[in-house]
C-alpha cells in the first residue's frame, strides 16, 4: 500500500534529520514510528483495562468482606 502524508516544514525537517542520523529511508522511519505508536496505544489500552480490573477486584473484595462480617456477627 502506498500512502501520502502531508508534513509541515518542522515535521519534514525532523523526518529528514532522523532519517539521516539513522541512515535509513524516510519511509522506514515513518513505518517504525507508526509501529511504535500503535504499540504504545495498545500498551496504554491494556494498562487501563488492567487498572479497571484491579479496581473491580478491590471493590468486590470490600463487598465480600462486608457480607462476611454480617454473616458472622453473632446471630
């Protein structure tokens, strides 16, 4: 697949500088940047899911402890 990207002057200069310093083609730099960005988004999404799961577990544990406390209150 071929894609066109419009860059402002600063972005274009940054891409040129990166490609030159890495001794890579600009298209290679862009592909790697896209892969890095996608990976970062996936990791962030997984972190948010893990955080939500942990919060749910803690809330469930609190409810469980409250119920257990009422079951063993001497009645």
